[in-house]
């Protein structure tokens, strides 16, 4: 569906936001729990599987919530704008440099660790199956988790492209392309401690976008997976300082 993101479809957007972000994931939990209950009533599942099945119903619902939520942007007036497919950059920039001061790629250590953990989970699921355990869901879910982590790790190991580039006059990401420092409100490194392990993010806020109106970053780039991520903040701050000093010298 195509939205105008104005008063014409305000009520429709509000309804569809709550429908896709909240009601659909809740319905998914209800369906999975219903299937687990049906299977347990017919003695297809052991007690361990029943508890595990009810608990694990939250995982796909959470992923569905996160996937749908990223398509919506909450505005200061409380309304929601549908942002899927909307270009984040305010204008095209033709000043992309031929050479960058720094480029950052996936950490091979991080991705190799993910691959090894994934393979370990796959091996554990096979062992549980061959062991003749009466549980069904635990080996299946362990295998799915292992396959997912193995895919992420292997994909990262094979990916040779840069995820962040920093130049004298701006920065580049795959999502935003190249953006001049003049078109960036700020780019700051943030440590998020809300999860089990602290994660580093680069919050990039551009000028003249819907995200600026909502006071939200145009991109929140995960840095924890990148090699030498501890130097990124220093390189960005140094590049911005030098760029501003050069502008002052040129204007004086």
C-alpha cells in the first residue's frame, strides 16, 4: 500500500501501524501456542517440549515485530509515517572522493566465531536427535539457531566489501551512500548496554529528512561487527574538525 504520509491517510496509517507492529505478532504467538497446546493434548509432545514451545513462541513474534517496526517512523505529533522505500538522503552528492582516509570491514574473528558457534549448535542438535531423546522441539530449534548463526558467520567471512568509509569531507555507508559533512547534523558512536552484551552503534543524523523531523537517526550502523571499531569515533571526530578548520581558512 502507498501512503501519502499526510492528513489524508493519517487514520489509516495509525490503524495499520498497530495492526502490523503489534496485533500480527500477538496473533503469531497465539497460533504457535495453539499448535503446541493441540500437540500436547494429543500426546505428541513431552512436558519439556511443551514448556519450551510456549516460551519459544515469543522469538518469531519478536523478530516479526522488529521487522515491521523498522518500516514506521514516529513523528513528534504522535502520528506514524511509513518510511519503507523512502530515500534517506536529502539530495544527491557528486563530491564523493576517489580515496577515503579509512575503510572498515567485517571483523573476520567475529564472523568466524559466529560460524563456529553455529556449527556447534548444529552438531548438538544432531547429537540430541541420535541420542534418541524424546524431545522434538529442542533439537529442531537448536538446529535452526545453528543454521542461522552459521549463515551469518559464513556470509560475513565471504563479504569483502566495506561497511563504512570515512573521507576528509564526509562518510559513506551502504544505506546512505556518500554524504558530505555539511549535510550531516552529527555522526556519533553510542554504546548500547540494553542487551546481554554491550554493542557499539554509529548514529548518523542527516539534515532535511523525515528522520530529522522525528529526531531519529537516519541510520544506526552496528559497529561491533567491524574490525578496528574502537578507532572509528576518533577518526570521525578528527575528520570533522579538520574539515571545519579548512572551511574557516578558506572563508577568511
